[in-house]
């Protein structure tokens, strides 16, 4: 029986910093542009603080960047007592991954990305203007980076990441409750704790807290 494939570590800060390097060096396609690829790989670290600023700004706004497929640490952090119950370790993992996936899908289907894109756009605006890095004010023309911001968000999604709220929305909790009902229907088992909205919200928040940093 084959074991689970090891999940390659993804660095959000490195990825976002490379996106800064791409856009601020006007690299169109690093897959075919040898010079562009060189610029990205050799200059991304100078944009590391900008990338860290993006992550911090998202967190201050109540968001977090998490892998859509939860890591082992996230699953383990969901509910430390769950694996010792009737479901066992394997059943607990299947349950946690299914419920978390349903909640994330519920978010993706209902959220408005404008605030997230604004945070990306403001960071790009600061990075593109050395004086703006020092000023406390904000360049009101940051919206000109909207297309780049959309590309940055799409790049995260392409790499299996998603920007989610650190606390679940009502739509997300409802999706988790619905998934729990589906699990009961498929397995013919009563998983009473999973149907409780408060329990599901705590499960989700624990997993977000245990995300890779």
C-alpha cells in the first residue's frame, strides 16, 4: 500500500517576493524568458520585506494564506482528541479534510476579493516607488496595479494556496454542516459533534492557526 506523497513545502513569502520581482522588473514570462527567470531567482530577496508586509496586512485585515489541501500539522491541530475517538486516526483525517475543504469551497464561492486585491495593490504601489516605502501616506493611484494584483492572487491559487478569513463566515459554517450531513449519509455513522456549528468554527480556526508560516 502506497503511503501519502510528501507535501512539498511552499513558502508564501518567497512566492509573493518573486511576484514582486516579476512585475517590478517587467518580466512577462519567466518560463521562456531566460533573463526574466534569472532576475526573479536572483532579485526576489530584495522584495522579501514587501512580501512580508503583504502577509502582515492580510492578517491585520483578518485573512490568512493557507494551503487548500491541509498539511499534516493543520489536520493534527484541528482537534487533538478526535483521532482517539470512534473514527480513529484515519477516519479523523478524512473527516477533517472533507469538512475543511467544504468550508474553503464555501468561501471561494461567496467571497468578494476586492479587499484582498486592494492589499496587494497597495503593497505593489509602495514597492514601485522608493519614496513611498518611507512615507506613511498611501498613493491614491494604487488601483493601477489591480491587474498585477489579480495575477498575484491567481498565482497563489495556481500553487494550491487560498486567502481565507481567519474566522469562518456563516456561509462557510453552513457548508461545513452540510458536509457533515453528507459524511453521516455516506458512512451511516452519527458524528454528532461535527454537526455543531460552534465545533466546526473552532475546528477551522485551529487549522488556520496551525498553517505553515
